C-alpha cells in the first residue's frame, strides 16, 4: 500500500503517512486488483466495505430490465464508493461497480471505521469527520445535478448548468469539465439535441463557445 498516496486522499486527510499503517490494520484493510470491465460489486449484493480507488478508475453502472445500461457515475483515483450502501445493513446495491480501466482498490470495513477501536485510536474520529464531509459533498453534487436536470426544456437545463459554472468560476468565461457526450449524460439528454440547442443559443446571442470553453455573452437575449 502506498501510504503517502493515501495520506493525500480526502478520506485520510489529516492523517500522517507514518500513522496510516497502524490505522489500516484497525480497519481490516485489503487490496485487490481488477481488469478493465471486471465487476467489483454486483447489483443485488450486500456490502459492508467501502472502496477507495488507488489506481485507475471505476464506473457506477445502472442496468435496465431490457439489457441496456447507463453509466451513472465515475469514481476517480483517490475517491471512495459504496459508502452509503455499506452504512445501511442489508441494503442491496441497485447498480454495478465496474472497473473502467485496470485498477487497484483498497477495501475498508465501514463498521470498523465508524467504531472506535479498543486501542483508543484517535484517527477514527478524523476518518469519521472526513467521511461525513465526503458524503456531504456528494449530496451537494447530486442536489446540484437535480437542479440542472429539473427544467423541462433543453435550453433551461443548459442555462441552469452554464449559469452555475459561471458563478463557481467567478467569471462569464470558463471551461467546463465535460465533453459533449459527458455533458449530455450529466443532464440526461440526447447528445445531438444538446449540440443543436447550444448552436441555437449561440445564434441567439446567449453564449459563445469553442469545445468545452464557454462565454456567457448576454443577460437579455432570453
């Protein structure tokens, strides 16, 4: 395990590199490597561990009755997954967790993480605090996404998202973290329809853009 890397992840924030080894033993830590497209957790299973991506990345995949599927989320290196399900005993996963590329995952027993050990390990409290912050951030991200997908029209969805990006960046000119397909997936819309609406918005003087760089050009062109 790369303790230096772990000490720089959100979950282990504030824990020094030389303190991690003993902490991992308290948490029943184990590592496992996965090939691309290999299933890490399968829908319908019950989990008691959270996963921390040490290398590569993983996808959260929702499978439909008719055989098609959709990538609901993407977990990058250093981030965690399955914490909500692990926190609720008996709760079955409604999605698959799949390796998006060759990856290595560190699994931690959530019950042990949330329970102060007999050694009086002060770092448990720090991890609980970090886990709470991570969960709060994920909840905020989900609420923000719901705000952008709630409008009925394509234009209003885009206006909501682009306005928020301008506010976050503190500038009417900004770069978004998505390509067209990723933006369409985020907003839950068709890519072609999204591209067409962006072109119309540019023609109407609302925005100008090049690839994923955008400028909001008018407040009165609605």
